C-alpha cells in the first residue's frame, strides 16, 4: 500500500527565522519614516523620530547602512547565528544614531528579540546567554550615556525593552530544552530498539541452533556406541547428523544474510521512504515457523532417540504470527532441554486451544529435581522462553515435578479472534 505523502508544515514554520527577523525589523524601521516624514504634517509629533531627523546626508547613509546590516544578518542567521545576531544588534544601534537618539528604540529592538529567540533555540546555552548579555549591555550603555551627559528624556524605555529581551531568551531556551529532550527520547528509543533486536536475534539463533546441536550430539553419541556392533545403525545416525547439520547451516546462512542485507541498506533514506518502511511488516530472519511444524519437530526428535508425544486439545484455529512463532519456539526449547539435560527417553507436549488463550505444557520423567533445574538455569533457554512470553503478556512457569521429571507450562493470550476456520479437531498424537 503506497504511503501517504507527509503533511506540509504550517506556513509560520516554513518561513525561515532570518526572514522573520528582517520583516519585524524593517516594519519597525519603515513605520516612523512613513508616519512622521512621508505623511502630511499633523499636530502630533515624536521625540524619537523628529521630522527633520533624516534631513542630513549622514543620517540617511547611517540608516541605509543599518538596513544593509540587517539584510546581511538575516541572510546569515541560519548558518552563522552569533555573527548574524551581532549584525542585527549593531544595526539597531546605528539606526538610533541615524535618528540622533540617545535611547533605545523599542520597536527596533523587536527584531533583535526575534534573532535572540532563534539563537537561544538553536545554539548552545552559553552562546545564547552571551547574546542576551550583549543586548542587555547595549541597553545599559544607553542609560549610562544619558547619565553621563545629564540628558533628560522622561521615563526610560530601556527597562521595558530589557524585559522583552529576557522574555525572548526564555522562549528560545524553552524551545531548546524541548528539542534536546526530544533528541534524548529518540536516542533512548533507538537504543531500546537495538537492544530488543539483539535479544530477538539471540533468541532466534538460540532456538534455531540449540535444538539441532542437541540432536547432533545425541546421534553422534549413539553412533559412537554402536559403530562396531551395529554399523547400519551408526551409518543411519551419522546421516541424520549430516542432514540436521546441513539444515542448521542453511538456517544460519539465511539469518546472517538477512543481517548483512539490513546493514547494507542506505542510511540516508528520505523521510517518506522511512515512513513507508515503518509501515511494513519487518521481514523475518528466516522462513516463518509455527505450530504447524510441531509434528515435524516431534518426528526429528523421536528419530534422535527421545520420543515426543504431541497432544492437541481444543479446536485448532489460525493464530497471530507472533503467538504462533513463540509457541513453536517454546516447545522447541523445552524439547531441546529434555534431549540435552533430562536423561529421559520420552516427553509429552500438550497444546490446548482455549477460548481466549493458548496453553502449552511440556513434561518429562527425567532426572528432574534440582539437578535438572540448575543445569537448565545456567543457559539461556528458560530466560529466552520467559522473554517471549513476557513480550506477549502471557504467563510462564518452569520447574521440577513432584513425582520426578520437569514441567514447562505457559499461557499465551490472544488479543482478538483471528479466524473461524478450523484446522483440525482435537486429537491425540
């Protein structure tokens, strides 16, 4: 199914920060020119923007220089934020000089606030603090200049402008913290995904190889014992070893091939293809197995010398792929433990299809007791089974039986009805 195209960003987010800075600064710079110079003379006037403020050629040149500095700063804001911010701040000072003012022009400082907000959002906190300190230092310089010259200009505007500088820094710093937290969460999620994938691969390799190695060891031992007295049986056992070994080797090659293919995928896929990959089901490392392969597993193990009886109870039905795979792997690992550790000549596997769950039980009459439990606890078999069951929200128990032997039991809940077609009626195998 084709992936839906990514949603376009809102218009406000598509406008680059440099353009925002230029728009705010130019609007604030052009407003007094239009209102107090180009418009017809009115009774109202402004001390900050006198009508004759730009009469001199030097004032016009300074104002033009300020415009050029803001244009350069806006263009460089994304690549060289600190230098661009310095240009915008300096242009604001030059603009006040062009108007022959000894105090900060509040509207002009709004452009500085926009640039500061971007610097605080995208640059390290130390850089943004220096940027905010620079703006506050300029404002303090205006106050000191008037104090030295003894000029009287009414209520000072610098404290109010300084408040806007602090607010702009706080907004940008909050955005910076949110982005940093998002990156941290994404890093944790990636690390957890890698860990989960490593555990999944480890379980698959263990479940695939451990059973086959157990069969190989059992058949090789049998062949060694009867090689002189029963050559035919020894030859048959070694043929089984060869067959199982080739199957295991082929499975490992498929698994390693899938891993190499995943490593060779391009790391620079675009966002659309990434979303499309996430929407697909991940290809398994090898052909999927399930309870349908249980009879083959029983026949292979029985041929190796440990008879496996499979009992089916309840109405057999299709299962979700993850439950079907987990059920087979649990039975496979439990049977492998019987072959390798129990010292029993047979075991019983019971698979019960209940209304909303699947129950599995594997029992044997081997050594049992603490010896068998301790032997199996030293490996990863029981841990792998517990992990599989825990991932599916099921219940797992394993331990010695009171009358001898060992018992593995699990219940796997089904999240929903997956089908109504029966694969067969209950039976005893």
